[in-house]
């Protein structure tokens, strides 16, 4: 079986590493890359959608990033114990009409012994913002190491 280190049980250090790896993958906006960290039978709750399995998650992500344009995400560790990690996040995006949003949320993750995520529960709220109120200004892709995180940005 393929493994995706770091593996549980997580420490604050390894959970923080796992969170940054997830942020980097999601900022790639590449569904094929992102789904590789989930079990084949992964179970999600994301707003009103409940995808089950990698293929359903892939289809979900394809729809998401077709709608949420110029997507930039920051994740931050909230808590960890055993094989579970709690994360808070914010991301900025615009729709095809040019209206900007900042989406805030929390995720609860559960991993199997191989480091693959088997369950992901997300709660998300969308806030319309003006383009001049954006805080995430790095080039599309990975957030630079010197870019402030959520706490530093007061989010």
C-alpha cells in the first residue's frame, strides 16, 4: 500500500507539515494531484455535497476550480490528536463575472495508518469582498514561504 508521510499519530510538527502539504496541493488547482492523498473510498462533507471516493472528489474539484477562478488558499493547523487534524482556512477567488470572495472555513481530517485521508468534513462561509480588499496576492500556485499566514493577516 502506498504511504503519504508524515504518518499518524501526528505531533504538532508533523500535523503542521501535513497541513502545508495539503495547502500546496490545493493551490496547484490540479485535481489529479490533490486526489492522490485520499483513500479510494474517502468520505467528504463539503457544504451541501457529500462525495464518496477519489473519482467523486476529482469531479468535485474540477467543478470547484472551474467556478472559483484565481483561487489562492491558506490553511493553518488548529489542533491534532492521534490520526486526526483540525484545520482552519481561508481562500480568495472570483467568479466569471469578476466578483471577488473570501471563503472561510474549518476542516476535520481523519487519516488511515498509511497517511491517506479517509474522511474530510468541511464547513465553509463565503464573504463577498472588493478586489482592493484582497489579501492573497502571490502568483498562482504555492504560497511563498515569506507570505503571511492567517494569524499574521488577522484572519
